[in-house]
């Protein structure tokens, strides 16, 4: 046989399949990176974050429809050097054979094909274990990892595919980097990857555009928008990429794009079409109905949603919508809310599909929220339903009417009830009207509404706000309304200056508090604090200082956080005024500064607008603490500081109709004008111009003191003395000032009688002791008893030095100058009342003090019983005593040197410099660097 030639065998290369297991051709578009449009904005911060995907096995880009996930991933993938296999997943890929066939094809498309050992899926319904194992083995052997991007992975819901993908990812090691771009949470065990640090995540919050990015995106669309305007658009869209792009496209067709973007109606825009198509359509009828109904809510939980749908399926529906990123955002603790734009569109859609149902949805929500203890939201939905009797009843029934006065949502509450009309006829509605009017100092209308409410309550007309809004055992019934009446009665009586009526209302409130559930009082500490504040202010007005101090101290120490913060401020301001009226300048200053500190913490709570917080709570925003600081500054002869504080108080929404505050402002303004020698203007300013039912003894006495001083300044001593007849010893500070005026008017016996008749309700402060000592010293000096006069002046200086109390000495008259010139008194006065000794190299600015030459001519006239003529009130240049080091620090402060620079220049520690600065601020009675320099130049210390 002839030899048969040997034909070398050539290994067969299986053809690359061009169809999936179903026999359908592969769609090349599913492997291609999506094209980026010309208006695409690369956001480098997200690209940098995605770069971390090269170091972790798994990356998740999770966001709602239109969040910009796909374009972000495509832009990032286009810049990688590693091979990138891109696959856009579709619903048909839920069959394992089809899915893995497309994955293998995507690997071939990027130049990283699998070998024959992996095989090719031939059955669409499944693949054997060998294919995932072989693929994982080959990937783990690669030198360079393959980046596999599965876009729209939310289409993949097959648990079998997820398990196989997790297997490949786990065993491929460093050979595979899997990126899932999805709207939903994948079934992979993300917590394990997260705990191991093997997961890179970019979620909705990070995908959201910033205002700067939004402005840049609009620029690419040919729209130039300021960042502030872009910020408003971002707030409305929550930085949603599709919303911004669609809005930009629509705005380009508008004549005024910026105005369009500011005012566009979402329900009539391309944004609405996108959201309705991508999110609402395709949902089950139950899910659509749920979304439409909850669109009237700012937030919702399954129970509240069930109350609106009258079904019981809200929990699974909401969980599913959130999981699918259907613009239902989870707030935690089973609470959700809608994306603002989506909610706006749904509400418009609700009015078309279910016309007229919106008020009923608000009513159902209000009652559910009321039963569940969410009062503010219950009130908002009651108002949205125009169910004013329910809303007012809920506010009163909850003992929350005090919230209209404390700054805590007071503006919101006032605005919420502002549309309430006459159709609301319940006693609770009248109480809310009364509170609203009283907060604006409309006493006539406020008291009229209060009378209407009380007349109806007399017939037990008010029960719980709604028979289904609160469990019957928990309902306070008419007691809550009557307690609210007592609160408003106390406020009205306080504003009209009628302490007896305030006391009566407070007694009624004490009895009514026992009739309401204790937990309601605990939930609303502002109600009791308001009552006590009104009571304390009324007692202060009546001159019952110690009784006022007792209740105001209780309010100042009240817990309760934000709800009582403004009342604590007000009570501390009143306590500061009490200390001032009792002659304790330093204590008054400390309390007033503490009240200012409390006011700064309460800043965000402070209401605005007429009566908002200046309201019945005369405390909030009343500025009484600044008035006290101004009064202290006048007594220390810091007139510029006093004027600045008065100006600050005038700029606040001040309680000009509150008697105590009005009298305090009149007192300080008049004393400041007197110190500046403007006697007639002081008399006019001393009148508080507030009509009250009962006169205040201390306010009346201070007004008389100003009038008497004006008569003296104008040379009418008899008139001055006559005015003082109404000043008694019950007000020690007023009594000693009246005694000084009597003495200046030439009536020493009347002056001494006033001092001897002082009846202090409590301990009096240094101002009383200083004033009394100076009056007695002058009497002794005029009588020729110089030894006693010197001793009394020295004692007065010692007491005044601690308080820096200068006005009694500056207004004492010429008789005191020789006594101040003696060695003991000069030493006590130096540095705070008179300039201290000159520093080395500096000439003294003080002239030689006059020498004492025996009894004065006025003393001779006094012994003969002749009347004395009033003397002009001199003024002295007063500068505090600074140490050498303090002066060094002050000089460098004036050169605008920082604390660190001063420390380096003087070879001191920063803490030591801060200590010197605090001392300088205290001595100059300022709080800031600029004020310290300005004050030092006024006193010629610089």
C-alpha cells in the first residue's frame, strides 16, 4: 500500500459566538460606553472618588433616576488604562444563561476575553457551577485587573445570578473590579464588604450638584446664573442632575431664563413629564395611590400613610419605593419624605386625578398626628384643611398657647393662624385670637376676645379639641382652656399695670394646674414660666422687690431648654433691674451680662416682626438688660457707653408698652440727660408715657427726683424741695438721692429725716450706703465737723471703689473737693475717681488740689439757720488706674497687634497677655478691642 501522507493536525479554534443562548444577536450598544453630551459637566470630586474603585473589589454608584450615575461612570471609565468591560443590564438578563453570555461578550469587547476553559452558556435558564468557577480562576490569574461596569443593575432581581456574581467577585481576587450602577440596593452582602473596607460607595447625597456645579452646568447650556440664584434652584431640586438639565433646556426657550428658573412651575414642565414617566407610571395602582395621597405631607410613616389611604399596605409599599430609589427618601425610624420636586408634581397630579380630596387628606393627617403627639404638624394640617376650630382646640388642649409668646415657633404659629376667620367660633379660637392680639399689644381687641372665650367657658362649652384626637383619659377638658385664660389675663393685667389683677390670675392658675394632666405641664414648662414672669414683673412694678425676686429667681433657674430660654433671659434682666434699684451696681451688671449671654444663645429662637417676641413676653427682645447696663454706666460716669447701650436697646423690637421696661428706659434716659446738664430734656424724658391702672412707687419716685434736679439746676430750690415730698423711705436708693437734693436745696433737716426714715425691704447695696454717707458728710462739713466729714467721705470712697460708683461724687458739689484732697481720701480716689500718680517721664495732668481752710462760709450760714443756695454740679475727669504692663498691652492693642504679636513683643506668654487684656477690659468697662482703644483715648490713657 502506498504510504499515506501524514497531515499535521491543526487545533480548531471555536468561533466566537455572535448570539446569546436564545439565538438572538448580541446588541453592541449594550457594551459601548454611553456618549457624553456636549453639555456634560465633569465633576472632578466624583471622578476622584471613583478612582478608589481600583483599590476595592466592589463599587456601588446608587442614586435615583436622572441622578447622573451612568454618565459619571462612563466618563470615569473612559479615562482608565485598565480594560473596562461595560454592560448595560436589561430585564431579560434575569435568566442566568443570558446574563453570563453578555458578561463574557463584554469581556471580549474590551480585549480581555475568557479562554475556552470557561465555556459558553448554551442554556438561557441557567449555567453550571463550572462557568463561574472557571471565570473566577482566569480573572484571578490576570496581571492587570478587569473593570466590569454593570449599568442599570437594578434590572437584575434574580437571586441565582446575584449569588454567582458574588462567587466570581470573591474568588477573582485582584483580577476583577466590579462597579454596579443602580437605582436600588443590590442583593449582595454589602455590610461584609463595608466592614472589610472593600467597598467604594457613591450615593444620592454625593451625586447631588452643588450650587457652584449647578452654575457651571447652566453655563454649558448657555445660561449665566449667579451662584446665589443657582443655590435656590439646587435647594428646590436637591441637586438632582436631570432636574437641573431639564430646567436648563426649558429655560433656554424663555425670554428671561433667570426668572424662569426662579419661578418655573414643576407640574407643567419637562421635569414633570420625566418624573411621571420614570417613577409613577409602571407602579401598581396601590403604589400610585399611596404616592399621590402622601404628597400632601412633609414627612410620613406607614401608620400615617395608612390613615390617608384607608388601607394597611403602606409599610411594604414604602420600603419598596425607597429601595427602588423612587424619590421616596428614608429619614430613619420608619419615617420618609418625598423629593421636593416629585412631591410638588404629585400634588398637582392629585388635584387632577382626585379633585376635592386634598382637604380631607389634611383632616385625616391632622387627627392622626394629634393622636400620635405631633402637635406642630397636626396644627399645620388642621390649618391646611381650614379646620380652625380643630387647630385652635388642639393648641389650647395641649397647653401650648404659651408657644405664641416664647419665641419657640411663635412667628410660625402666628402666621399659621393669621388666615383664621370669623367662621371659627369655638372658645379655643377666641383664646388664640386674644393671644395673637395681646402679642401685638392690641389690648382692646385682645381683652374683647378673652371675654368672649370666658363667657363660653362659663357654660362648659369647650371639651377636648376633638373626640378622636386624644385618648379620653388623657384629655384635660375645660381646665386647659381656663388655664390659658388665666395666662392671658395675667398678661393683659401686666401690660395695663394692674398688679392686683395679675395676682388674682396667678392664684386662679395655681388651682387650675392641679386639674390638668401633670405630663402636659412637664411638656410645656413655658406656661408656668410665663405666669411667674408676669407675676414677677407686676410685683416689681408695685415695688414689692423681694416678692418679685422670689418668683423671677424661680424662672431664671427653670429647666426646659429652648422653650424657656427667652423667659430666662427676661427674668435675669428683671433681676438685674431689681439689683440696680436696690443699689447693687456690680450685681446688676453681672446679671444683665448673663441675660445678654442667654439672649445670644436664644438668637435663632427670637421672633421677628411686630409683637413677635417683643410681645407678651415683654421679655423677649425687650432689651431690659441693656437698659440696666446703661443705668450702671451713667452711675459710673461712662456716658458714651450709656448712650451706646440706649441706642442698642432702641434698635431692638422693644416692649415699649410694658410698664417696667418703659419706666426703665425713661429712668436711664433722664439720668443720662441730667449728667450731661440737659435738665429740661431730662424732665420730658422721665415720663414713661405708658398709661397704667396703678402707679409704680419707684418709677414715680425717680420721676420726682429728675424734676427736683431740674428745678435745682434752674435755681428754684423751693420748687425742688416741694417735688420731693412724695419720695418716702420705702425706696432706699430714691430716698438717699432725695436727701442729697434736699440738702443741695438748703434743707439739711429734711435730708437727715429722709435718711433716718429709710425702710428697706431687703439688704441695700453700696449705692445706698455711699449716697447716705455723702449726705451725712456734707451735713457734718457744713456744721464744722470736718473730722466726721472726712471719715464719712473716706468710707463712701471705700464702698464706691468696689462698684466704680462715680456720679454721687461728681454731683456732690464744691464742698467735697477739699475732703478728696486729703491724703487718705486721695489715696482711695486715685485710679478710678481721680487720675492716678503719673508714670515715669510723664507730667501729671492733675493740678494742685485746693487746700482746706477751715469751716466754709456755707457752714456758718447753716449754723445761723439761713437758707442755702443750690450749687452747680461740677464734673471730674475720671480715668481707671492701669498697671505698667496693662498700659504696655493697651498701647500695642492700639497698634492693631494680635494677641500673639503682643506676647512676642513683650516676651510674655499668650495666656498672660489674655489675662492683662481681661483686666484692661474690666477697668475700661468694655468688651472688645476696638472699644478698649476708643475708651482709652477718650480718657487720654493713650
